[in-house]
């Protein structure tokens, strides 16, 4: 099982030919309301890619809350750990330009009320093969979840959840979080922000000073992988025509976690995640764009 401790947002998405400049008003061609949030996106991506997934987080008691829960449940995600808090749910205002590029403003809402794992969250994490984390929850909450996985070593002789961190939005990472992370998965901009290295290869090496394994995603240029055992890999992106790149990184992370929990070697895990992301960017929306396992497997046969 994969557990995801993270955010759930309702995405308010406007599709435009070109994003407006400051002070400019333009006319969009379409508007959609789509369940999202980096945590919920990764949970749905992992579930559709074939894993049993439990989501741990919060929604508000507003009109968006039930829709976010329903979207997770429809994808097969266990929502027993999705609690309701007073106030609005998290929202993301997204502008998608023709060609797929996007810009996003996130308003945390209920996500900001999550102070750490609660209820049976610790038990769920301890039973998981992987724990997916992002940074749309308060940092103290993320650290607390990661430490639960690390502490599980002393209580379960068999194993503990592998901690996979997507450091987005980019922020300074406390040492106690880095000590608990097994694999970090930033995009090239986040990797540069974390390390001060603009070159993705240099950033990868700097990340390996912090954590045992790292993947730096490069968009249309693929992804880099490195580990402290000396392995270095470059997985090219699958050439496709992008329609909407929203949540492509979350799709990649969710699928990567599935492949790793299934025991895939690094090269195959990267290829599986890249295939999932390639399928997602050909469709509009965040959670609505994420592929199912049979689609990923079919594309993998052609790679």
C-alpha cells in the first residue's frame, strides 16, 4: 500500500491563448472546476497506476469538500483519513495557455489547518510500502509524517514506508525532514532553488549530499536519476504533443512510487513514470488527466 499525506485543492482552471500581463484583462476560451492538490493528485495517480492507496489530509466544510472526497473515492483511494475542518477547502487558481504551460496560485484553506498526522494516520503510514509527501501542507506537519515512517523501523522488523518527497512549492528543507527522506523528486527549477545549482546534473549531485536517491524532472528533456551507490540515469521524455501540463509532475511521482513498491529497478521505474506523465499531458486537467494502469502498460510496450 501507498499512503499519501498531503493537500487536496479544488482547481479553478481557465484556458487561454496567452496568460494576461499585470493589469491586463483577457477573454478565456474555457473554465473548468477540477479536483486537485498535489497530495490528492499523487494519490489518484498512484491508484490509477495500480496501487492500493490511502489519502491522509483535510478538506473544509464548504461545497468543495464533498467533491474532493468523491474524486478520491472514485479513483479507488481510501479516504478514511481525509478529515473535515471548519472553513473553506484549499483551492488553486490555474491559468493554462495554449501549448500546455500553466501558472498557479494556491490558497491553502483546510490544508493549512493540518498540524500533523492524526487519528489512525500513524498506523496507516507504518503499514505502507511508500509514503508520498509534498509541501502544500505546513512544514511541521510534513516533518511529523516523515518521522513516523522513520520511527516505524524500531517497531516493525520487516520494513517501513519509503519516504518520497516532492519539494513543491520549493522551500528550505529542515534537516530533520531530510534525514527521513529516501527519495526526493523535484523538477529542475525546484532542484535549482534547493541547491543553488542551475545545471540539473550539478543539482542532482548536490541533492545526493542530502538524501540517498534523487530524481530531477526536466519536462520535455526527460528525467535524471542518481543514487549514492553511484548509479546515474537519464530517461528521455516520451515525445507527445502537450495539451495541459498541470499535474504532470504529480502523475510522474505517483507512478514512480507504484513502480518502486512493485520492485522495479530504477531504469524501469523511471520509464513507467515517464510513460504515465506523457499520457497525462495529452489531456486537460489535473486528476482528470491521469492514466489508468492498462494505458501505461500499453505505452510501455511501445517504448
